[in-house]
C-alpha cells in the first residue's frame, strides 16, 4: 500500500511541474505585453522595457519558472503587478468560500448518489424509472439557469434565503449554511444526475455476478450482502465518476459564484483576468491544480483500499 501511495504522489508531483510549466509559459511568454498592461497604453517603449526589467520578465522563461516554483514550495505565489498585494493573502480570504461550496456539494453528492443509485438498482420498476428520469432532467438543466431560477423562487418571490453574499462560518454555522443553501443546490442537481446513474449501473453489474448468487445460496442476508460485498465492488467505478464530477464542480462554481456574488476563487480569477493581473491569475491556476491533484489522489487511494487489485500497476 505504501508503494501504491508513493507512486501516486510522485505522479502527482510530476504532473504538477509539467502542467505548471505549460501554464506559466502561456501566461508569462509576453513580458513586454504584461509590462504595458501594468503601465497603460500611454507609457513609452522605454518605460515599458524598464518595467519589464524591474518585474523580471526579461529573463529566460525556464529561469522565471524555476524561481516561481521555488516560491510555490515555500507558499509564496508572488504579488499582484497592479496592486502589490500578496497573491497568497488574496487567495487565503477566498479559498474558504470556494472550498465550502465544493466540499458541501461533494459530501451531499456522495450520500445522495449512493442512496438513489442503490435504491434504483435494488427495487427497479417505477422507482428505477423515476430515478433515471430525475437524473436526465437534472443533467439537462444548466447550473447557472437553475441558479437564477432558485434566486427568483426562494430569494425574491419567497424570501427564505439570501440572494447574494457569503457569511463566514466564524460568524455562525447557521448563517454560513443559510448563505450556501441556494448555491449548493444549484450545483448539486447536476452532480447527482451523473453520479447516481453510475452507482446504479455499478450496483446492477455487481448484483449480476456469480459470487452474489453463491453468497445468497449460502444463506447470506441481503443487508450484509449489500454492504460488505456489493457496495465494496461497485464503489470503484462510482468513485471514479464522483471524482470527475467533483473536478467539474470547479468550473461550475465559477459561474455559480458570479450569480450569487460569492467572494470565492471564481470571482477572483474573472476579475484578475479582466484586469490583466497575471500573477493573480497564475495563483488561482496553481490552487486549482493542487485541488485537482488532491482530489484525484484521494480517489485513487480510496479505490486502492476498496479494491486491492487496482494497486497492481
């Protein structure tokens, strides 16, 4: 198991370095253009060249990237070219918002997907048809359309929840949950749609295996059979889809944060890109890469625990 963990850690680190270099190259390749966007169009060529030199943008890209990478290892993501604010400080105030949104949605998606998928697979008939219909319906409705509809329905027409804004958990758990209810719901509908279908298919496939019939013939009750054997074998494909669904949440959260005016990473990357604040954009990309790699690593780890055969690579 330790070898399996070590291989996944090395793979994640290598992927981070390679993808980070490609992103850094695309972002910082035009040093003169970056310097001009910082100074404005009225700046002279001499001023732009001096600013590019001051910001270190005239050095070879590989040297710039190695310096940046060493800063990332120390937790230093640089400073904004426009305001001078530390990128790490800017992210530290916004990461809790985005993580709150994603983590709550992940937990609810995992629970509800398993419950709906297993229920549909076990009972079949009209129950299965209802679950499949709701899954198709949920996948067909765009998240941002659903978000706007939720605001009109439950924040304007029936003012049960706030239409915009975020309440930190430090100011009260109830207010924190209240401010995230509508955004999480908007994300949850789409994520459950794909995950529930996958868990349903995985459970149906596991139930059709010979070992299930053998265990039933030996008098194993349905409860232990389901939880000890069927779900353990069906969890692998379900976890893969769940991890991919979670990665999709990162993109969906960008739009949801805009609709509900949540001060998260999505809002930061949009405002930074519009202003041409390259270090801030790169910082949000680095955070997103780390989050993606962590999610993939945890998913691989869980699959390895549930299915030892997957550790053989």
